[in-house]
C-alpha cells in the first residue's frame, strides 16, 4: 500500500525579485503480509516515524534545491547533468522514499 506526498516551498526575495518555487514528491509504503520491502527502502518502526521521515526528507530536498538555484544563490555551482533512469509503467513516481510497514515500517528513497 502506498501513500504519495507532494510538498512545495516558495521563496519571495526582497526588492521585487521573482518568487522561487521548489517542489518535491515522496511516498510512504505500508507492507502488508509477506510482500517484499520496496527497493531502496528505509525500515522505520511505525507509521509516525515513517511520516516524520517523509516530512524531513521532503523539506531537506526542497531546501537543498533552493540553495542550488542561482536565482537564490548566485554563487551556487552550475547545475550538473542528471542521468535519466527508466521506470516501468507500474512503478510509483520516481522521486519517492520512505516506506512504513505494519507492525514494523519500511521507508526508502527511490532514485529520480
């Protein structure tokens, strides 16, 4: 069972600067029965720990993306090319992470 989350932050600089928006996606999986844990999963103790992990990782990813944006930080290094990964059509969104399973939980980031 998967729950998907999307978060957004907006930065409005002073002096009429353009607003900078960053978004991130994540997923929390609950393992039911004997299903295998998702690839790259991070096991957590319970759903509360799972959602705390999702929230923290979403925020960290968005703030890191903001820090790398030259509109926010003119001294940021130039962006580097990101390799493209193929994802099967039945897979969850590429930018997902934690997984929570009952009674124990599993959480893991997935590659973009």
